[in-house]
């Protein structure tokens, strides 16, 4: 297993006492697979991303990447969030290159540029490499942010609601871009989302978390294969899966304390 959580529990210490957020959470993501995590707002999804990325240490249980316990942030992880923070004083190409400047200091600038251009081309931004972030639309900025999270060829990609702020059509466009990236690049992915269709369209498996403190409530295998199309979201089978997930979310919301 590439990413593994073993009986992870976590609580935050607040002035008023402690807030249990995760309780005995166990799941794993095999190498090269894509797992989506859904659950009620505030149940602990972003906390999971911080634990996997090493930004936070679990109070109980273990988080492993490639069989090694995660103790601190590592360069083999890439991340993208809902609001891409791109640096306005750098053009898009230089924003995408940034992680390479930090983790791959020994590579020549030409090699860095070549790698960044490869990704920008893949997501349809080749002509915008000299643009400033503010000259791009929200969807384009998110595309650039995805390139930046993948430029150093991370083994693990963590996406926390990366398409949440986009309109429905742009979001569907980005889903297809994500599928292209999934085919071309090799990474193991955890996607946090509130959009059940997005979870089914992108993932090999969808995990539903219970209310806080979150544990694993339900697992759904997605059998759409590698060549999925948006039309696959409207088949009887997908409609059934969506109904099952919606029901599970309802149960999870009721279990939130
Ligand atoms: N650093 C922190 N200190 C104290 N409490 C925190 C901290 N980070 C998160 N929390 C609390 O932990 C709980 C889970 O937060 P988290 O951000 O993981 O939820 P989430 O599932 O990502 O929510 P959403 O779907 O709204 O993004 C929330 O109640 C939040 O207030
Ligand atoms: Mg969150």
C-alpha cells in the first residue's frame, strides 16, 4: 500500500477543552490509485490531508507513505487547494517551476523549464506561460496550480477541494484535465471533495467519513475504468452509486456531534 492510515485518532486542544476530530480511522490507497474522500463539513477531511502531508502529527495511530511513517513534510508529496495561491510577481511558468527551485536545486533552469512546459501544454496553458496570475481566469489559475503541484513528480498528490470554487462547466473541464494528468503522470492521489459526481468521475474508490470524530463509514468501488467520459455520469449504474453515496452522507451528517 502506498498511503496507509492505521487507527489514526486526532484531537485539537481548544481553550474550552479538546475537540476529537478523527477516531480510529484506517484506510489505504494502493500505488497509482485515486481515492476520493467525502464527508460532512467540519468532520476532519482537511485534517487528514495535513496528516498525510506531514504538516500535522497524529496523536494516535500511524500515517505511512511507502511503508515509512510520516513525521514531517516531504518533497515527494504535491498539494493543491481550493484557492490556488500563485505569486503575482512571477509569471505562470515561474510559478509552476517554484517547487523545483526548492526541492531540485541541482537541475538546470532549462530542464526545469522543459518540465514545466510539458505540464502547461498538457493542461492547455502553453500560450499563457508569460502571463501574470491575475491575467488568468479562475479555472486557468487552478490548472496552473495543478501543474505546480506535479512539477517535481511527487509520488503522492493531495487535492483538497481544488475545483470547489469553480462554476459547473469549468469544473467539468478541469475534471477532464485531471484525467489527462492521471494518465500521463504517475501519482497516488487523495481527493477531498463535496461533489459526489466529481468523486465518482475521478476516483477508483470513494470513502465516506462519518460525522466528527470521523472514522470510515462506507467504501464504494468505482468501476468506470481509465477511459471514462462525462456521459458515464448519467448511466443507471452511476445514478445508483450517487444515490447510495448521498444516503451515506445523510447518515454521516446525522452522526455529527
Ligand atoms: N488548527 C486547528 N485548531 C483547532 N481546531 C481545528 C484546527 N483545524 C481544524 N480544526 C477543527 O477540526 C474540525 C475539522 O476540521 P477540518 O478542516 O479537518 O474539516 P473539513 O472536513 O475539512 O471541513 P470542510 O468540509 O468544511 O472543509 C473542525 O471542527 C475545525 O474547527
Ligand atoms: Mg476542509
